[in-house]
C-alpha cells in the first residue's frame, strides 16, 4: 500500500496474522505450508504477481516470496486499496467464524483472495479513511525493546536480594557439618537449607517483589542469573557448593590448566566476601578471586 511502484521481498517465519497469532484452518497441510499460502494470498490481494523462491540458507524456514509487478493498472489503485482494507478487517472476523474453508490455494488465481462469505461492504466513513488509517487499533512495539530479564536491574538492588536470599537459606536450619574434601580435614562449611521459590518470595518485602514481577521470570530469573551463588532445581533454591561441581571432561596440559584458571579470576568470589565460613574451595581451586589482588 506504500505506492504503486513499490516491490517487496518477505521471508515468512513466525506464524502471525494481522491481529495476532495465525489460526490454522486446513489440517491437510503442514502449518508451515498453510502459513506460506496465507502470506502469498496477502500479496495477491494487494495486487501483486507473487513469485516463490527457496533460499540457500541453513534454516528450515527458507521459502520466500517476491512481489515485483502489479496485476492491475494504476487507475485502479483506489479500488484495490478498498479491497485491501476489507481483507484486513475480514481477517479479524475470519479468525472467529473460520470463513476461509478452502482446501487448497491456487497461486495463479488471486480473484478469491478476499473472504466472501457473509461479509458486507465497508461502511462509507471507513472507506473514506482507509487510505490514512489502515488499522486504527494496531499497536507496534517500541523501537527500542526493553530488556526485562533482570539484567538491567541496578546492581545494588540485585546484591541486596542475593544477600537477603542467601542469609535466609543459611539461617533456615542449624549449620550442617560437611567434610572438607580438600586436605582431608573436618572443617565445616554451612551450605544452608533449600527452600521453594514461594517460601523465598514470602520473606521478601512487597516493593522488592513488585519490582521483580515486572521482569520476565521474576525472582527465579534473578537467582539463576547469579549462578555463582545459587542453584535453582525443580522450583527449589539451594546455595551452590562448588566442591560438588563436576570438573570439565576435557583434559588439558598442566600449563594450559594453570593459565585458564588464572584467566577465570575476573570476578570476586561472593562466598569469600559474604559467607560466614568463607569459600568452600581454596584459592587455587576457586574460579573466582579471593581478594582484589587475584583479579585480572
């Protein structure tokens, strides 16, 4: 609808209609093929000779459509624009009444592209404004998409939540005695107790919960983002014990192992700073820095 001289290329991917998700109507076709036919139909309704091509790309969805030439003369633009407006509005109605019951779709015939079952002409006032207001209720997404995976939350806020949840787990039960596997001594290290996400949420204040709920995944996402401190399994939160982490399967020469271990020291060890028993691992085995002097 931009202009009579415009041309287009489209690579259909996600199954969406004008007003929401695309609803299947033909069980004899695959969902992908049916959606391709719909996208091609849109081109025909808009008055294009639609050509289909298969791209040489590493994707399962590689069928594209190209519209270069019109099927009508420039003098019929107003009539086609009215047809397009009616088609868009009918698609919304068809999603409910399932008006498009055709078994197949002939790419060479665009005459029945507009749904014709029990649909009246557009009201006069809607026809007059069709050229300027195509879809009055359509709301496009913002040009800059908001990041809502807890990554954009202020670091001070995240640190406070992490410390609060960790203290909650540590104080949930009396300290557990765990044998330190390094050196063979019997030093104890408090791993705390596991709690459900619901139990953890109940101990957080309302303002914190409200802020987390505005993010995708909320509390669970924030805790999973802090992989160094927490482990979230089957809806339960645990403090991560790095002594139990499985070593990498790949065996490296001693020199490379030593260099990679040093390269890992780009962040401070949370346990070394905040845990009452310190880190469960000695400095040479911990992938995080025990003090700023170890940072690279």
